[in-house]
C-alpha cells in the first residue's frame, strides 16, 4: 500500500507470493517478490516454497524479495533452520521479518535470534531503504504491536534516510 509520503508498507497478508512493480520517482520499474505465511516447518513440507524460490531466482525482472513472517509453525530452532535453508536459497537481495509463529511460543524469540539474528533490520536495495520490524505482541497473542524501542529506532531511521532523498522506503511487518 502506498501513502502520500512514498512509503511502501508490506504486510504478511499475502499467502505465498505476490510481485508488484513500483516506478515512484525512479524512472524505472522496481519489482518486489513478497513471500509470507509459508508455514513449512519440516523438510518434507518445503517442496512448494523451494519451487517458488527457484522461480524467483530465475526471474530477471525481480529486484528483491521480502519475506514477512510465519516461515514455519512453532518457533522451534529446528523449524527455523529448515526455514533458513529455503530463505538462504534466495539468490536475490532479500529481507525478512518474523511473524507471530516465530515469536509467540516460549523460547521462540531466542530461537529466532540464534537462526536469523535481530528482529529489527535495516538495509538497502539500490537506493531503496528497507526496514524489517517485529510487529508481534508479547506472548501468545495476535494482532499488530510495535515495541517502543523498535518504533523509536524505526522512526529515527526513517527521518535520517528520508532526509537523504530516498525515492521511496519499504517497511516490512507481519501484521
């Protein structure tokens, strides 16, 4: 969804893959592949996502890939490692944020950190700033929630990068 300030907000509402083009002030089309809610927690459940990853890798029009959570089911370390396997197979620039299935179970936040690292990430694809933010409430709950420290960090980064004249910004959340 595009707002007047030139931000793209990607939510994990898409089921598996959506690609869309954006030519905002760039003079060229930018194609972003969006993967979300795969729920592939064991190797025998990854055939479909591996086919999608192969199609993404083979498509020369796709500029980068965003993965917005629920890569697996219960946030267990072995499940996250399975997800990391297909995520690492993406050869294009890529960005990931956790979903509720990575964050809501006992020990799942720690497991995410072991396998994927920080929940807040900042990167770029060309001139386009990309941020991934954990929007999951604490505990076993649903619905969007930003921890104050992540919201403060995101706000500060958006102000800094906006001043640099980025053509648009992508912010990833699961909710």
